[in-house]
């Protein structure tokens, strides 16, 4: 991995790390997902997560079931990371994990592989698995249609996701670029 700001390097378990990508190289997309977070030592949390992926950066917003903004994270193309939120969502490390889960789950594997240190992301019949350098599973995505489950085996939590909507956004052409 190239020398980049430390906040872009997200620990995944053991020595494994993901250097966050700072932009989406495909057609811009907006997505809304219902998410439930489970951890054996804490109460579950349910929310909706809206994400916008574009060349200029990535923005994610977590909303309570009643629509209150719980947290917001933005990573810009230049690597600047901004995050804010209500406790416990005000911890920047949590925002790094949220961004890492989004990228591991939905970015092309070919784009992610060079961003991984001491880990390998593989496609499986039912989703994806992240393995450490010894081949031990650290993270697993399984999906069945609109429903997905992420198990972060190294950190001990699970996410259940239900895709509500995904839109491909048309790109706006700068009028100065038109003939």
C-alpha cells in the first residue's frame, strides 16, 4: 500500500488492514439500506443508511427509524475524512468500520485487492469472504436477493441489511465542456 493518511487504514483483525478507497469509479449511485447491528455484549441497533458513491467521494448518513440523523461520514477524493454523529456514532473509528464494510460488500474485488494488507478478499457462491494471510476468515458477506448479512468474525459483530432502493444517477455535464 502507498503512504496515505493513517485514518484511511482500517484494521480488520490481526495485521489485516484495508486502505479505504476515496472515490467510486463507476457511474454515481445512491442507495438506501435498512440495517440492523448485532453484538453479543450490546443491544441491537436498527437504522436506515443512505449512501452516495461518486468520483468526488463517498457520503453515508445513518438515520433512526423515525428519520433522525444519527451520524454522517464523508470521505473525499483527496482522502479527507469528515464524520459527525450522536454518541456512540461520534467515534471516527466506527465511521471507518462503516465505510470499510460498505467497500468490502459492494466495491469490485479487483479494486479492493490492492488496498488490502495481510488479507485477501475472495468471491464465494453466496457472497464474499475476507481471509487473513494465514487463510483464517475475518469477515463474511452472504446475500440472498435483497437481503445480506455481514459477519465481522474478527471483531464479533453482525450486520443484517435489506436493500430498499439503489439508483444509478446520471452524470451532469459541465456546460463549459459542451461544444
